[in-house]
C-alpha cells in the first residue's frame, strides 16, 4: 500500500482516512519511514484477517458437506 507516484500517495491517504480513521493532518505530519511502518502494520493485519476468513469459509464448507451426507 505504499506509493510510487502522486496518484498513489493520494489513494493511500484516502484509504487510510476512509477505512482506518486517520485524519489528513496526522498523515501529512508523519515522517516517511513512520508512515511506511503504519502501512506495513495495516497490510499485515489485513492479510491476517483474510487468512482467518478463508479458514472460516473452509470450515463452513466442510460442515456443510458433513451435514449433507447425513
């Protein structure tokens, strides 16, 4: 979720404000490495939640298969 051009910078700011409650003043006050640390932490959390959701879906499908065979 980093940025390599001005367009991505604004998209990243928007995502951080819209989805994670940051405000623009705080975002623009971050040191670049500090900003990247927060972005990396958010990416790791999103990945963890996605994996958790996938595991729940697999378990739900398995439970459905078991219920159908009865």
